[in-house]
C-alpha cells in the first residue's frame, strides 16, 4: 500500500474532491500469472477558503483492483468529515441564524444551535457541568459571558482569535470576544420635539415622565446597563435612581422589541432599548414609522455601547471547530452581515457600519470596559430587593 498526495484548491462551499487513478497489480507465482486484490488510498488536500483564514482538510479516495481472472476496478469516494459544532445561543435565531448557516455552508461543519435567553442559557451550561454538550456560548451582552467566565466555564482564547477584535469589545482575561456592538438608546415617539426630550437618564425621574417610560428589567441588556451604572455612579446613587424611576410608574415590558412598537403607537413616550431594534422596524415599515432613537451624548451609563459576544466552553468536545466558528464571526464577511443586516457596530477594523446608524466615532461612549459589565448577579440582587423581577 502506498499514498500519493495531490493539492487541489477549492472555492467556498466546495465539499468534495474527486481523484481518478487506476492501478493494476500483477504478481507472478511460478509459471502462472495471477491478479490479486490491491487497495490504494489516495489522500487529497482540500483547501477551503473561509473569510480570514484557509482551512485544509483531507479527502480519502480508495481504488480497488479485484481478482479471479479479470480486473474489476471500483472507486469509493470518501469525503473528509469536517465534524460538528454545538452552539448555545443567548441571541435569537432571527439575529444570527443566517450567518450561522453561512458558516455551515462554507465549512461543511454540522452546526447544532440551542436558542434561548442569555442568562438561562448560561445557567444551563453551568448546571450541565462536565456533561454539557455546548462547544460555544453566544451571549447578547458582556454580563452573561462574564458570569460564565467567572465560574471558570470559558477557555482562554488564542491570540489569533482575540487579536483582530478592538479593545473596547473584549475582556482583559481573553475568555471571550465581542462579535458586534450595540449602543443603548432612548426610543421615543417621533412627535416629541428636541426640546422635550431628556438629556440624561437622570431626567427620566422627572414627574412629567410618570407612566410614560418603558423598561425591561428581566432583559439582560438592561441589566448590563444598570451594571455599568453601578460602576460609574456607585451602588447608592444607582439604587436611588431605580427607586425614583419606580415612583414614576414605568411600564414593564419583557424585552426591547415591544417597547419600540409601544413608542410608535404612543403607548409610551420613551423606551430604554438597544439601538438596532428601531432600524429593523424602519427597514420593514419605512420612514413613516412613528418612532426614533435618541442617543444620549453625556457619556453616562445611558451612552453605553455593549457587545454581543462568544466564548468556547471549557468542556467543549469540538474545540477546533469552535475556534473556526468564532474566527468566522469576526471575519469581514460576518462583520458586514452584522452591520448591514442587523444594524449593529463592527468590532474589527476595516468594516464600515451601516450609514443608517450614527458613526461610531460620534457616540460619546461611556468609559466602561467589558470587565466592568460582568456583575449581573449584583444587579439582579438589587432588582430582586426592589421587586423589579416579579
């Protein structure tokens, strides 16, 4: 048996190599010539072009020559198995499903995704322990990722994964990276004039906003903003702000999307949301949609830009594919998807944000690091004491 090596370059989406080789082995035995079975394995390198990297795989092609007085040639084509990947996602399928499918198409890796809310998914990984099938954890905010990292459930990522990601979008311990940036905003009824709008989160405690503001205490993005508030303002001032807001009878919603819809129909005047939800409505319904975003420019916690991110679970069975996945998600192709289709901010250089959202440089971003946004547990404890999670 012997092996030949051939190199074939494939374009994206190519998943099979075909080799054509024939062989006939004849062995002389005394005065008779006998044809015997020979199996020849041919290894062919398959080069798959993944944006940002080149992945080389091997395809085995078996060639068989049979006996019994005649030559029978049989070709068996064996595709290289790229393996699988299990992703636990705290982001909805409507936000990442298409780009996950593109990764699957490009690499041939079989991706299984379990969708849910960020903290319940993080808790599931924690509870599953060493038996968790999760390879990658995706969260909609730094809090969920920081929680698992603090529990020792995320592996330190290699420098080739973390290196291209901008500093504001990754933690100091290297256990995860941001995939896209999301600015906090006040979505408001479009009929409100500029001089009627607040200039800071403190303004929302004014009695004139009583019963007119929406928020989502169970949403982890909101909890992350309050975690940033605790880091900037301290525990006492943050608790006072929450208590004053509660006195103003805010309307409670389960998440961001219904707040945007409520502002448009003037059920509320202002909602505390992430910026991109409005743009999904505008894309679907046009500029006549009766809501707009206000980006607070005072550099406080209401000006926070947080990231959705991903890390590799420390008990992952498919670590190589997990690394490929995160590299793909920070590649120019995926980053262009996040900004062009989801209206989020890229986390790597060389990718332009959508023209429909403010330039990143124009945001007076709150000076908070991902490390300062990880203590969701402390924020949830305050919410529980104040009855905000009931």
